């Protein structure tokens, strides 16, 4: 009669890693394929504010970005450097940003970066009321 039913305990137990590696390769292939089919560009719709205040006082620097990406400082065409210089020359004036909702996102980011660095995040983004989109009097929504 054999007393050793379970074999020799001197052999080290081994784990086969082949199925684990196969699963990892399948996951890597899955994630690579799903990332290649995703859209690389974010579609952003700029918000409207329903409870915004109408601007009364005009002791502010008006920075406008039109739909084609051109920059204006107080209704005059300007470059980003001219806007930065005007912000440095008048630190007490409020920065009010009028951004067209179809303006290039790169211009939006450039103006926001400038506003955050020159005004420490204290500026106003003007919006329009949703009930009258063709209205010419913009409203203001504060940002900090």
C-alpha cells in the first residue's frame, strides 16, 4: 500500500502565468482600439446665464473675442500683448470679457490664461439672457 497519496511535498507549487498574460493583452488591445475611435475634439457650448446682472458702470476694460478669433480692447482691434500691457497699466479697472460663443477655443484659453495671471482670477465674463438671444445688452456673470 502506497502511503504517499498526494505526491512528493518537495516539489514547489507553480502558477501558470500564460492565461493572465493573455487577458492583459486582450485588455490592452481593447483600450487601444476604443481610444482610437474616440473623438479628439471636445464640443463645448458656452453657457447662458439667467440670473446675471446688467452692467451699469463702465470703469472696466472690455476685451472682446469675435467669432473669427479677432481680439478687441475697448472696441479697438488689439493683440494679446496689447491687452496684457493694458491690464498692467490699469490694475484698478475691472476686466470684462465678451466672448462670442463660436469663437475658437484656443482664443478662449489664451484670454482666460491672461485674465488669471494678470487679475489673479478676478474678472467678469459677459453673457446674454436666454430669453432674448438677439438682445444687444449683455449681462455679466462673475468669475473668480
